[in-house]
């Protein structure tokens, strides 16, 4: 193995020289970079093309856009078959974990990329989310989703509930929901699963992930899962959830009609409510911290380079990723146009954070979300996280709809996940 180390060093040097020489000479004529993305990352990339063309006029950008699920299914297939691979691949954080433990993505912490030299520029927990157990960084953070509680201030006022009643504790949150439902008829939240999604993300210890720890030990019988299931069960038992899932027609209609009082979510949802989900409810929503001061991340986009992509395009693919994730002006532009909360720390001092948000009744909520982002700890990702989420949701449904015992449900999930932990 030692004999190959000098060879690797020489190859890295050659690639670095190629980076510099090709960039300096502008010898990228006829070159086209393909970027595979999902909404709204696709629009963010398209909006950055003018800035890109100023630097690299001979390199065109082709954006291939698919809906969220279709995109990640296509990327999974492309990586497993090494066919139809884009030059740059957008990934949601849940899929970063799935792909990070394999060998399908370029290690951006190795030469010639050396992303670690810019580590301090990214939000710490987001950078760590893209780091696998081998210490390799497989993607660059583009945007993040600090957790928040969005609530209808008009419904709370009608019910005689104060905003602090929602956040004092989780028990207070649920009891407030009882009063809201009794007085107004509005549901506390869309689905009992939403409260589970928050609680399993709180109280995570160093070295632990959401469902697995660094040693592949399954964590779903821990107290945080038990509490999450119990509170979700209370919400369902008291008929406080509308039993509608996120992104369904019923979900969006619930926002429009005032049938849903709160939503535990990422900060980006305020923008979606304003732009297309429920624009007519402008001024009626407010944002707050999560109950009990919980800190959690909801979503986040990353950009990666597939190992099997065309080698000749990789230097420019990395230049594009740096432009999108390390350019203050572009990160802020994406924040302003798409509510993509920037992963670039140097943007967080911008005056835009202090501007009131009309949709939220003039509240300066971005300051709240900025503080929340600084409190979030990194959660280790695992290649089976997406499968584990399906298993846990299935078992929770059995608890909510069939009355299955919580400990039994979590034990069943534990056994199933143990068989998949090391695959």
C-alpha cells in the first residue's frame, strides 16, 4: 500500500494543476454541467446561472428537475447502477445519510476539493451531517431548516390561549390544544406524527444518531421514543389532530380554512404558506421556539458530486458547488426568494434577518430562527435512516389506530431495525 501513496500525491497534484490551468485559460468551450435537483433547489440553481456565466462563460448549466420523491428515487437508481449520473446532485439531508456510508459520492474533504478549509464558513451541525463515519465529507450544505412552532394568533386569541401556553411544556402544548378544539373547533395540529418527529430529535446524546448510534446500535426503545409515542397517543386520544399528512391536499386546505392551529416544522414553511399554501392567511400567523426550548433541524439541502460522473466535469462541478454554497450574495438571494435558510454563516449578520415578515404580522422571526440554528447539535446520519423512519411511522400508526402497546411497538421496530443496521 505504501508504494501507491506517492502515486496518489502525484495524481492529486496533476488534478490541482489542471484545475488552475483550465480555469485560467478558459478552456471549457462547449462544456455543459448537469445539475439534478428538486424544488426549490432547481430554481436557486437557475437563478445563479447569470453569476456563473460571468465567471465561466464557456460552461453551460443544464438543470434536470424532478419532484422531491421522484428526484431521490432517480438518484438512488443512478448511484446504484452508475448510469445517468449528473455532475452535481442535490440531496435532502435524510438522503445524505443513506448515501454517505457508501462509496458513490466524491469525498469533498480530500484533494483536490479540500472542503475542510472552509468548514468554519458553514453552520456547524449541517457540515457534520454530511460527514460519514470514515470522516469523509460527501456533500456541501446549501440551506438548513431550524425548527420552529408556527401558530395562528387569531385562533389562539379566540380560544383565550396565550402563545406561552403552547411553549411552556409539551404537556401545556397538548392541554392548550384541548381548549382550542373545545372553543374554536380547530385542530391543534395536522397529525399526531408531527409531535413524534420533534420529540425523537430532542435529547440526543453525543455519538448518537436519530435511530442508530455510531456503533450501529438501535436506539428506538430509548426514553425519547417512548415519550414521543406517548404524547402522540395523547393527541390522538383527545382528537386534537386532523389526521392529515404533510403536503396532501387536505393539509393545505386545513391551513387555508383555519382548521389547523399550529405546525411543528422548519422555518422554511412560513415562506411556503405565504407563497402558495395559504397566502390569504397573511398576518394571522406567528412563529415561536419549540415547546420546552427544544432544538431540532427540519430538512436541509446539500450538493454532492457523484464518483461515477464524468471526470472532465468534476473541477467545474466543484466550482459550481462553491459558488452556490460559499457566495454570500447568492445564499442571501436564495433566502429572500425561496426562504432557503442559508448554511453560510457569514450571511447571518445581514440586515435582512432584522426585517419584519409581513406574513407573520411584522414579526422579526428570522432572528428567532437564527438563534435556533446556533443551538442545534449535529445528529449522526445513518444509511438506514430513511428505512427506520418508515418502520417507526408504521409502528406509531399501529399505536394510534389499533391501540398497540407502545413498548411492544418499539420493541418490534427494534428487532426489525437490528436486522438492517449493518446492511
